[in-house]
C-alpha cells in the first residue's frame, strides 16, 4: 500500500508527461501490476478527456482574451 500512496501522489505528473524517464517507467510498471492504480489512471484519463472535449466547445470571453 505504501508504494500505491507514492504512485498516487505522482499520477497527475505522470498523466501530464512531466516525470523523468526513470519515474515514468516506475509508474508504468506499478500501474501495469496494480489493478487499483490502473483503474485510477483509467478514470483520470477519461475525466481529462471529457473535460478537454467539453471545454473545447466553449471559447473564452473577449475580456479574458485581452
């Protein structure tokens, strides 16, 4: 479980591609072997995809663009 806690702490950076190669590989290996973390990654990816899709339908107000 301790390993899962460390992985969960890094999942956002992992999904954003912000980790170095060593940490990316460690997270990928853990996620491949851990069903709970794999489900969390799948849920986070789906949530991010939905947000991206929905937000792309909206444009920023003119005042915000300035």
